[in-house]
């Protein structure tokens, strides 16, 4: 299926206000409604913010960006990431998990599998405030990459439990 009709990465950035247009995103309603309420960061603490326990929570993060070659590929076997850009600009690489090769380490506490650096992948640039992209468990992504003139990014990542997929 395509990115808007199936459970593959939404590798384009869309405006937060437009999420209701896409039927495939309706299963993530709780995440998008949370972002609508807290888009400016109001009421959020830095770090983890509860939505529905382990079923859904948000990470409010302000992080320095790195050169692309220093970033790590990752997947999250038990979660869907709904990434919202609050401030700054960031490039995120995308590659299907099956094309990433061997897992080099897995952090069970953070539900993150890391992979060796890759070449030949798609890039999504988040450079306008209020943009969102979605990565499902089978979507490899390369976050925290610098874009011209950007040193830090503030974003909200809503983690939605997807259940075991393997």
C-alpha cells in the first residue's frame, strides 16, 4: 500500500492541522489530538509526558543536531512515532527496515533497535513549524540530522504502542 493508505512511513511532512484528511492516520487520533492541544509546548515538561500510560506518551525534546554521518539508524519494534516539529529544522532519513541490514544493538527499555549507517535512502526535511511525519515500527529512520543553519531542534515525539510485530 502507499504511504497514505497503508502502514508505511508518511515520508512527506504534513501540516498538523491537515492530519484528518488522511484515513490511514485516524488510528493515531489520540496522538494528533494531543499535539493539537500542546503544539506550543504549553503544559509539557521536557522529557516524557503521559497520555495513556504505555499505550501512548509524548517525549518533549530539545536536542542539538549532528552531522548526518554521526546519526544512527533506528526502528522501534513496539511503537509508532508521530514526530512534530515545534522549533528549528531537522533532516530525517528513511529506509524500510528490511533494507537496513543487521541490528547492531537493541535497547529494550527504549524500544529502539540501532543499525549501521546506510547509503542510498530517502530524506524528509522538517523545516516549517507545525509539520508532522509518522514512522511505523517497520520504518527505519535517521533522526537528529543537521540541515543548513540549524543547530538545535525542539520537537514532540508521540509514541503509540503498536503491539508485537515480529
